[in-house]
C-alpha cells in the first residue's frame, strides 16, 4: 500500500536549546535550574553527565543545518534559551545571543527549512527560580517580557511560535515526583505552577497577536491517552481523573480557553485550587492557540486505587489511580516504554471529535534506545527498530488524516542524539548519531529512510 501525505506536509524533527547548544555557562549565558541542580547533585544525572555536554549546536549550527537539509527536512523545531538571551531573566539582552539566533534562523531559511521556535523547554533561568519560578506571579511578567523580546527580534522571519514545551513536565517533575529541580513534592504548589504557566502562555499569545506579524502561535503538549484497565465504573472514573490532571489541565485552556469543570470541582472538593485574580479568566480565554503541537510517546494504563483517600499523605493524583501492567502489551525492549502506535490516531480522533478539529501536528514522537552503539555496523547504526516505530506511527497518523484530522506534519524526536535531562545520554533518540568525544555526526539508517519519505512525501509498504 502507498501512504501519501498532503502537499506541504511538514517533515522534520525537534530539539531544544538546553539539550543541544552547549556553552551552558559562557558567551553570556547564566545558569538555568539544570546547571544549578547538576552542581548540587551530579549523582542524579546518568554517568554524572550534565548540561554542559551536548552536541554543541552553538558551535556546529551550520554543519547541523546542512545535515537537516540532507535529511530533506522542510521544518525544524528548536528553542531559544531564555538565560542566554536575557541573562538576568529580565532586562538587558545579550547581543551575542541575538547574533547567534539570527544566524541560525537565517541559515535555516536559506536552506528552505521553516524554523519552529519554542520559548520555554524546561529551562527556567536560575535567577527567576530563586524568586519562586512560576509559583511567583512576577515571573509571569518576566516571561511575557522575554516572549515580547523574541517576537521583536525574530518575528520578522519566524512564523511558527510555541510558548511552552510539555508544560506539565516541569510541574510533575519539579513539584510532584522529584525528577526536576526544585524537587518539591506538594500538590498545591504544583497546581499553582501549572496555573501560572498557563497564564504566562496566554500573555505571550496575546502579545504575539497584538503585533500582527502574520505568523501563528501555539503550545506543545505531551498527550497521554489514558486507557482504563476495565470498563468497570471505578477504573473508568480513575482514567478520567488521570486524563483531567495530565492532559486536560493544559489541553482545555489551550483549545477552549478554560479549565474542565470536572477538574475545578475535583480540586475545590479537596481544597487544592490555586488562587485566581480578577482578569485571569479573560486572559485564559485569550490564550486559545492557532496550532497545537502534540508530543506522543506512550499512553497511560490506569486502574482505580482500592482506597481513594489517604489522609496521611499530601494530596496526590495517586489517591485516585495507579498504573497497571498490562500483560501482552508491546514494549520498547531497549528502553522500557510501551509502544502503542494507535495512540496517535486516538489523540487525533479525540481532537477532531471533541475539540473542533484544531490545526495540529505531531511535534515529538520517537524511540529511545540504551547502548545503541551495539547496533553499529560498518560505521552506521542499523536502527531498523526506529524505522518500524516511525513508519507504524505514520500509518496511524495517515488514517487520522483520511478521516479528516487537520494534522499538518510530523517531527521526530530528535535530530541528533542529545542530552536528555537526568538520563543524559542513556537513551539515544536521533536520526543522526553523535560521538560525544569527537563530536562526529553520522546519519543512522533511519535518517536515510526518513530522507526518502520526506522526498516522496510518503512511503510504500
Ligand atoms: C520529551 C521532551 C524532550 C525529550 C524527550 C525524550 O518529554 O520534550 O525534551 O527529553 O521527551
């Protein structure tokens, strides 16, 4: 069968500044929470490898863009580093950073690759985290000023903007489950950070629209379809709560401009609602996006907890549900995540049926592999498993398109193997492999395959 995609479909990949640039404490850049946390607790990072060890995009940007071109990308996402552009978090702009991002944007355009620019990818400047990060409303002002600066500097050429990547992740990681700095475990604070993040998002959307630059602005959400273990009402309800907390807490304000009533009712029942101020409601309503980026890796398999309320623990989502091991589900043998290709179709279908079929694209999807070097033959990684992974997800995306979804493109995570937070280089994700010592880049078999898919705007199977 031949799978062809609509004309102009976006073929590309995604990355981020903190995971690729390097030069993390030089050329004017100040520390983010990652630089700081690594200084405090290097043992929390795989093999003690911190945010300074990257694929050095700051130096190799030209070569990397040539590689993107070689892979036939017509689009590419990366982010701007707030702590590089505005080293104090607010105020003076670092001109060296402006020159750097200008070069990157101009070179992408020169190569016919549309830059998609995201403003925040987990990299809170430390100076602002010291003021409470997004727990503090003043940081919303700082974020808006940063967003305005980016639009002002680059908005004449950048037409695809995103406010946040996976905004739930710093909330979960930093305030619930201890896998991001500041390592707090407190639901109320988590809810406040989530709420303020969405207000910051809406401020940026408003600021962008006021400019009339003619481009579009969106947000990138990691959506995790939540499937109940059984159709018994308790499991169904538990899956519904997981969905409210981890998907709809950002999806509804992004697409409908307001929070789900069920979520508000649940949090107020347990006295966990963040404090609102006059004007917030209108602001959120103004934050409805032009374009939704969907990151999809794996679903959530949910079962109801036996005892729902534990008065001795802080309020946690686990009051209501927990994950369960589903026998027979397909796993990635090299990383331990579930592979469920149909999830991508379920997301697109839900958006079409329940959310008015918004313009969207797959902004991340990919497969991490531990010790990937073992698959090297004659100098190239033979990652047939990644080809199968991408192809099978594309088939389900294609089915979504044939049923009317407005999915405009596909970005694989990621272009070159990069630094992945606490996992550092444990799992490799790229179309291009990276030798960390020599910085040599080599296109993997999957990169060669994707080059053809992009050239033909489809594939045969
Ligand atoms: C996503 C992040 C991205 C990368 C991949 C593996 O959650 O957006 O930065 O770490 O996971």
